[in-house]
C-alpha cells in the first residue's frame, strides 16, 4: 500500500518531554503510564507504553520523546491514552523510544 505525501501530512508527530511516569499494573501486558508535555499549543497528554524492558519510571521524567498527537483518545483498561509515543524494536522485539538527537522545544512538529 502506498502512502501519499498528503496522507503523511495528516499524521501530527511532535516532540514532548515526559513529566511523569508511573507503573501500570492493571495493563494486560507490562506497561507504564506517561504524562508528556507537548508545549503551550498542545499541552500535556497522557499515554501508556509497553516499555518496561528498557525503562524504569524514575528515569523517564525529563526525557524527550516523539509521539503522534492527533489520534483519537483510546481507552486502555482503566486509563485513557491521548497520544502514541513512538519506538522501534530492539533485537529481541522490545520497544526502544524514539527521541530527538538534540534538545528541542516541546511541541515541535516533525517534518
């Protein structure tokens, strides 16, 4: 399936800073709850992420991540996810978060 450039432009991918991270023991698969600040235009959004293999909640606040911010909210167990933090699989298929190479302002849109 091909994707047109116009379709690509519909996906709003932004950088944000994790402000809070908590365990999500109610999730079916091991996950963390994240609160990500996308700057004044978008504000803070929350999400859950299956990133427990490589990340501890205490080490995540202050870390910048890349996320899709224009998906509709999705109920995940008892938690409403408002964005999708992006990652890629390591050699074992475990999630490694995507982040900017340098610090950038929160809310910056990918292009």
